[in-house]
C-alpha cells in the first residue's frame, strides 16, 4: 500500500491554517495551536491537505480510517484493471462426444470471465494422415461455441497441431 506523505499533527509547520472538519465543513482561518486543540478534543488527527506560503489547509480526520479507505480503494482499482487471461483447451483426434461437451462447458466458464480462448487439437503418429477429419472436428467444435466466442485468428495447421484463437463476443 502506498502511504500518504502528507504532514500530520506536529509535522505541520504553518502559523495559520484553514481548518476543515471531518464532514468537510470549512471553519475558516485559525492558528495552528487552536486547530491542534480542536483535533485533540475529538481524539482525531490533523492532516495537511494543501499548502501555499504561510497558510496551510488542514483537515481533522481519523488517520487510520483514512489509510484503511485508501487501501480498500487500491484493492478495488486492482480488481477493475484485471486483464483477461488467455485460456487454453486441448482436444485430441479421438475425443468422445461427452468429453467434447465437458470442454464446451469449460469454454462457457471462461467466456463468463471474459477470457480469450485458444483451442488446440494435437494429433499423434498415424492420426496425421487424417488431418482433414481433425480440421472438421475443430471447425465443428468452434461452431458450437459461436454464441459466446468469435474467431480472432483463423485455424492454423502446423505439422501435428491445429490451433485457433477465439475472443469473447461483448
């Protein structure tokens, strides 16, 4: 957490301050000593918000509550900026229909989170002879996901692997 480097209580070095209460009510310009007394009466801290020449704007607040709110705001901002993660689903040439349905359910789960998807079909040994059938299987699987994903990059066939990149429809 990034802590505030603003002067607190005894660290404030202005003679006169413009005092703002916890409810953002402006109490006007008073001496620093009076402002410290008002803050200590309510068991709160005095924090410098802004400073120009000899007058500083200070606010009466609970410093630990202020730090807690800052920390919560940072956590909320991190959650908002979370980038989608590329998810991969691997299928094989001899995959059964039931297993294909399971992979489809996984893809739906990834789509709910807004993650892009990469589907790859690996072929082994003699399966390479049936590349056309494997490509058809891949096309059928991608078509079954048309309502949530669209093709980002065309289907690519390299030696023993067929891959396709999909992105969510928003």
